[in-house]
C-alpha cells in the first residue's frame, strides 16, 4: 500500500494514533498532499469531528478547530461565512456526518455552503468501540447489532452520496475508496477537485471515502480491504453522483 | 446629543449589536424574540454583514462557535426551548474559551410551555445549562434602554474574558416599546491572536479545542478558567439599589419583575413601610456585595416570574441569616403591583 513515500508538508510531525492498517492515515495524507499541491496550507482552516479523527487538529499544520459530534458542517459554515477568503474543510466519520449530524450535513449541502467535506465511511462507530453506524450493512455484526443488523428492526443503511445528489444545492458529490492503489489515486483526484471547487467559489463539495475499520470489524487490515471490495462497494458503489459544473458544461 | 428613538426591546438588542461591531448573526425562529432575527435579516446584507437562518438552534450555536473561533463578534438569539438546544454548543464555547453573545428572551416552560414572558430559565442560565465546569456571564435588562446598553456591555465582557455573555431578557421587555438613546460610546476591540485566520505560513497553527484526554491537563485548564471566573465575580457584578438607604425590608427582583416591584415599593413607602429594592443587573456574577451593604434589612422578598429560582442566590447572599420569602407568578403570568405590595406588608408585620 506504500503509494505515499514522503510526508506531506501539511502534516505535522505528530505520530498518528490510528490502529495499524487504518485507512484514516491514508486519507489524512491524501488531504495533506492536495493542500500541498494547491499551496493553500497558509489559508486553510480544518474542522475535526468527534470520532477516531478527533485529534486531526494535531496532525494538520493548518489552523484547526474541534467541533461537537456531528456539528462540523455548522462550525465550518460559521468560519467560512466570516472568512470567505480562507479554505475550510471538515473531516468526518459516518456516525458523525450521517447520524447525529445529518441535519447539519443536508442543510450545508442544500445551502451550497462553499466548504469541502471529507466523509470517511467505515460502516461503524470506530472510536467508541464498534457500534452499529447509520452506514453499517444489512446483517453486519457490531457491538450493538450482535446478531447482525436486522433492517426490519433498525432500518437500512443510508447511502449519503446518492441522497445528497438529489438536492439542488451541492456542487459536487463523489464516492471513492482507498482499498487499492488505483482507488487511492482516484480518491486523491476527487479530494483535489473538492478543494479546487471551493477555491473557485463553486460550493459544497463532498467526497465520501469508503474506508475500513480493521479493529472493530475484527479483521486483519488485509481482510478488511477485501471486505471493502466484496461487501462495501456493492452497496456503496464508487462514482461521481453530482458534478454541477460538468453537467452544465455539457 | 444623541437622538431619542422609539424602539422595541428586541430591535434594540439587534441595533446595539450592530453598533458594537457584530457583523455575524445565526439564528432559528422562535417567539418571542423573532424581531431580532428580522432586524438582522434586513440590516446585515446592507452593511456587509452576514445573517443566516440555520436549520436548528443546534446548528446556529455551532455556527456561532465557528465564527467566534474565526475571531468575529458574533451572536445568536432564541427563547427558552431553543436555548435548551444550544446548551451543547455553549459548553463547547466555554471549553474552547471563545467569546460569544447569546440572547434568551424567555418564555414559560417546561417543555413547549407557553409564549408569555417568564424568568424560569434562571437556573439554566446562571448555573451552567450545558455539561461540565463552566460559567456564563448573565445580564438581565429591565428596560429597552438596557436591552441596548447590556448588549454592548455583553460583547465587551465576552471578548474581555473569552466566554459567553448571555442577555437574559423576557417576552415583555422584548416586545415593549420605549424611547432610547444610543450614546456614541467607544467600542473597544480586542486582539485575538488565537483566532483561526489561516497561518499564512507565518506562525504555528492555532487550534480551537475543548478536548483534553489527560485528566491533569483538563483539571489545570478548569482551575485556570475558574481563576478567571473569580476575577469576574470580584470586578463585574452590577446592580441597582432603589430606596435602600434606610430599608428594613428588601425586595429583590430583576428584569420585568423589578419594574412591577418598583411600583410596589413606592406604594409601600407611601404607607410608611421602610422598603427598598435590589435589582441584580448581572445574575452571574450575582451581586452579593449589594446584600453585604443591606445589613439593616430584616426580611427579603424575592419577586420572580418562576417557581423561585433566584431566591436560592438571595439566601446565599444573605448567608441564610435573614428570612427570605417568595412572591412569584409563573407560566407566563406577571404579578400585579398589589400582589407584591401585599407581600411587602406581610413581611413588614414580622419586622
Ligand atoms: C454528543 C455525543 N454523543 C456521543 C458521543 C460518543 N462518540 C464519540 S465518537 C462516536 C462515534 C464516531 O463514529 P464515526 O463518526 O463513524 O467515526 P469513526 O470513529 O468511525 O471514524 C460517538 C458516538 C460524543 N462524543 N458526543
Ligand atoms: S478504531 Fe477503526 S477507525 Fe478507529 S483508528 Fe482503529 S481501525 Fe481506524
Ligand atoms: Mg465510522
């Protein structure tokens, strides 16, 4: 998986606290590489979530704030409306973005808030030790769905990208994955586009990154990446779900 | 001479905020404070500011958190049920030491309660409201003029101490119209080197955060914050004494209750009863000094639009050495001057 050889300048020297083989580290690097390539570190303000990435504020060299659980898009809205010349991004997990913070997500998208959202979908609540997430798959065993997610009892997992794409508001919504080298390269392209859109003033750009949680899935990192391919991606297909500028150009 | 303008209390808050340099307002509609949002919606776009109607009170307070962290003078306003939803954000704002102004134009509760004036969020405002060890500066206007002056004061205190200042008003003062003057007071601005502005590659990154995983660090942070609070208790308490010089009975009331109480005190004086009024203007810090000075008072009456919340602070301020009785209405009802007068006469019998 070593596709990143050098530490991006936009990452601090603080060692990641993530579990071995956790894609959060890869996704951080992709974001940092994009910030480096766009030369925007000095004007970027990042919003950390409540979730495994809560301490992202220690890892990025740009100004950072730590938001309450699910509120990152509202906090980012507050910052961006004050400082439209800055680049503002949130980095959020699926519990954060699609459960407790769903209203903030939908409404910042509907407002076409000119921010970039990095949405890490690992189908579980990682930080709290592996409870069912709004994105946990039907039948998926978690601490709070010990017999497998029963959709008749607790409903169906939410496809956030598809749902947001039905809104008039957002500029760009794409789903990517980081389970192999090719997907990682494409993930970086989408993340870059999501930042470029903001710089060009185009509006709300969200990249859903299908990730993994080897620790709470109870798998080796390798098996987890295989499960992404075999189980996650069929339910959460990779693709660009909304790209207003591209559509309008047609 | 600054001109006299006739204004609604809620509008006075909005206009004063703009004069204090507030250019960012985030809110969600709720009666009886909607005039504040309406005023901001009209004015902000004309003066290069931002008015944004959020999807909820939770979102609006978190927008305030972001804007405050970005170094701006920012505010939100709501009424009781909405203020309950803002508590999460208020706790984060406290834990991150950023300044914000929050207005609560109270209505009756609990639950959806009613839309008539109330003071039953006293506990929530003065004792915390959200989770964790923290304080909120609470200012209680009793006139439209004070809606304006305390708003300006609130922004200043918030910036000075890096915390939330709350205007705890009520539906009556919010809705009533009175002539007021905006003195062209000098608005002080504060350096905010901690603010999120982007590093410009010139400094280490600023982090606005309330997470401390190491308990000793969190304890140290809380100790520091409480040193700041002690300073506020020492320096910032405000109150008004009315006919207190020779008072043997003391009515304690804030906000709209204090205005009714003043009439009752004047009426009781004309009956020869030695009664005065302490009107707390800051509810936190509670003006304990006012009670130290009132050593000749033999009985206190707490007049409140609640089931009796401030009365606990009155008892503490008197060291529980003097009788304190409650004269109250609740649920949106307001006591008449006669009801308060009766309470004063009763207290007088014991003196
Ligand atoms: C208001 C609130 N509720 C619950 C929690 C506990 N909590 C911390 S992280 C988390 C779930 C995070 O899951 P996710 O957003 O999917 O991120 P991941 O850890 O999987 O990256 C929860 C429920 C909290 N901190 N605050
Ligand atoms: S718990 Fe899961 S998501 Fe969190 S760091 Fe470990 S592997 Fe990653
Ligand atoms: Mg998750």
